[in-house]
């Protein structure tokens, strides 16, 4: 992985491909490359490092080719260097491929190809694909058939773009587990791993399904399964535009997305709250009221930030709907022979809707008889297509690798789900109406916190040179502590851990001294007096304390070195407010340390390899 764009049309391909790669930079990468077909020749240029370095290689030459592909790589097999960058070619140099994913049986295939005389020049798993296509092309004299036979022998995940100078009127795409879309325009067409790469040129896209391939020409395309059965695909109209994926005057996408949260939280609720009935309406679940009432257990699957939002969802749903909830790391779920009981509903949470661990876990739950629902941000994503229903969070494109606005939108949607289930089961109309009133206040309350950014920036200056942080929270704010620590780790490279505050004395308290910053989430909820005791324990050991607390809370302010205040709300909604200062704190510490906030090292936006 990480990003792919292919183009065929009547315009010069090179500027389109480079621009597309730049739109994919947010996904994280360590090398970049491009392949262009012109005048019967296939030219490949690639380099370790940023796209700007690739531009240095290609500038100064007039590129006239109208067919090509480009790739940004996030290393899996083989270190990040120029040699291992994509695109890869076969022995003859006639065939070029770009690959996202992992080929699990590449070693066996490579050994066999070497015995047959093929010579490899990289340490990647991906290069075997180029040589396999070469092998089958010699036998079939058809690029489509060579690709089809190749992927029939591959085990693993792949989003593939392939072209050959022997058939210069087409590019071929194949998908299994790693996203690939077709972009449709007039007299030109595209392949891409992400719609953002082609949004300047078209908003009409087709999402390939697993085990599906496409042959793209200037004037059209044909899709079929890898078993050679033609398929008919629906064209989707993307509702994003270029302005939505620009920085809009902010220094970083992450900062822009933090500041968009009043709007994105509103969007997550828009049209879904019915005050007169004190209930939420989520028609996309595709479940009747009787089916929802009959739910006996909810299982939530997610990774990283989505797992944290699922943990918060567990607190909220169990409290208000009285349904037992279990939250699983999606990456572990299908490897432990999970128990799926009748009446289990599985929620798969993924910002991109393409996270391979979450997708495979969702499929496993479905195989075992669970009803599966998706919670995603991307219309037409694989999780959205393969689930039996679900909810879009409507956060808009999230470009920063470290998720922010998607997290609060996910919690908002889970709160709506809890409200719906609660009203169908145990909650009174008046209680539902009270929740709606507080939900509707959230956007303006988030804006109040954002307006105090300068104060948070000053706190960041005091702590930006520290190398360890501890985050503490209780109840639904314990997952917020995990999320705050994750944000700091992701973008500033500072070691940070989140803990339930009461667990501190069962181990982590040994770390606390005058050099240990401790961030404590302490709103006036039902755990407030308990966490005051935990703050006292930190203070007694001279830990430096940053507290997130309610406005006017003088008692906790006297115990802290620094205080960041938030408005009051219902206990279960506090995570939406308490996480905002933690996002800003992590952001400003990372900026002060000179880190690449939007593209932190070793991370990718959408993890499509296991």
C-alpha cells in the first residue's frame, strides 16, 4: 500500500498522475513512482522520499504519453528505498504494475519464477505480480487473460493497476481486499485507490468489489469477475468537492479538521432527531423496531481510534438501552474462534470503510450468523456495501492521518443509536427529549472549547520537550484517555499511555515523579469524587497535572498545574467535549517539536493490509 492512480485519455498523463499522487499524500508513504507509455516505450521513474523528489526526476522533459500509472508506497516487504518503490516491471520491461496490499504466498511464487529464469530486482512481494503477468502473457498473448490467470494464483490482498506496451490502448485494474475505483469522464478514464486522487476530473465513480477486474480504455470500460463472468456496475456520484479536501487557510489538515467538529457533529445528527417523540431515527439500519427490540447482544469491531469510539459506545448503549455490548479489536477477532449467539448484532466501525482488519472481522461475524451493520464515513466503501445496513457519520473527507472529526462523529452516531434503542426498550419520552436537548447543544459547546485554543497552545509550550505522558480517565472518559494518548503518540512521537484512573495505583503510579506529566479527565460526572482522589495521589508524588474539568470547578483547579475547562453536559456526552482539548494539545505539541502532523512517520490513513 498506499496510493494508486492510473490514467488513460487524450491529455498528457504525467501532470494528471503527479497531481493525483499529491492528493494521496495524506495517506502516508515512503517512496513514489510513475510509469508512462509514449511512442511505444514504457518509462518508469521512481524514488525514495516525497513526491517533490519524484518531480525533480521528471521535470525538464516534455511528457506526451496519454496513458500511465503512479504510486505512493508504504513499505511492508523490503525497506523503503528507490529500488523497492513502485511501479514494478517484468524482465522484459514491457509490463508495469502498481500494487497495494500484501501477497502472502509471494515467496513460493518467487522461487518458482526464479527456477523458470525470471530475475528479480527488488525485495518486495509485489514484484512477483509483474513476472507472473509476463509468464502468462507469453502463453496467452492477452493482457486481460494474463492478469486473470495471475490473480487466480495470488493469496492475500491487492488493489492492482497493470499496463503493457504491447497493448497500449488499455489499463487493467483488479481488486481483492484493497480498494480500487474507476473514475468516469468524457474521453478519459481513471483508476485510483481513493476518490480524492481524481476528484478534480470527475465525480462519477464505480467501486470495484473483491475478486473483480476492469479493463479501462479511453472511451469506456468493461468489468468482470476473475472467473471471467461479466458484471454490471452502478455509477456513484461523489458528493465531495475539491474545496472540502483543501486546507482552507489552516496550517495543517489536522487543525482544519479539529475546527470543523461543530459542523461535523451537526451533520452526524442532521435529520435524525425527532424531539416530539424523544427518539432518533436511523433508517439506514434496515431493521424494524421489533428487530431492534429483539437484539440480545451488540458486538462492536474497530481498530485504533474507531476501537476507542466503540468503547465509549459500550458505556452509552449499556447504560441507556440495557443491552450487553462487547468491543473487540477487529485485528484479533477472527483469530480466536469468537462466539456469536442468536440475537447478536455486530457494528463494524471504520472511518474509511476499507480497513482490512475490520472488514475481515465483519465478514467473519456475518459467516457466523450475526447481523452486521456498518458505521462509516465513506459512501460506497466496502464496509458500507457489504454490511446489511448501517449509519454514515457524514464527517466529510478526513485527510489528516490522525483521526479527529471522525472520532467525535462516531461517538455522536453511537449516542443516537443508544437513544433509539433506549426509547424502544426502557427509556421514557421525557428522558429522550432531555438527551436530544443536550445533543443539540454540543456543536456550540465544542466551539467554546476551540475558542480557547491559545490557552491550550501555551500549555503545549510548557510540555513539548517531555518524553512521557500519562492520561487518566474514568467511565466513558477512560477511552478518551486512550484516544488522547494515541493522538500524542501518533503525531509527536512522544511515548504516552492511557489508563483507567483507578488502575494507576496498580502499576503506573511507579512512574510518577516531578518529570511525569499526567493529563486527567475530570468533568463533574458520577465518577468525579473518585477521580479527585486519583489526582491527589498524583500530586502527592509531585507529578505535573493537566486537568480537563468543568468551568468554575475551583476545587480541582487548586490541585492542578494547568486547567483546561469545558462546558457541562450529560455524563455520557462528555467524551465529545473532553477529547477536543486533547486533540489540540497533541497537535500543538507536535508542531512545536517540528513533526509532520498530517503525515506522521510509519502511519497510513487507511490500513488495507493485515
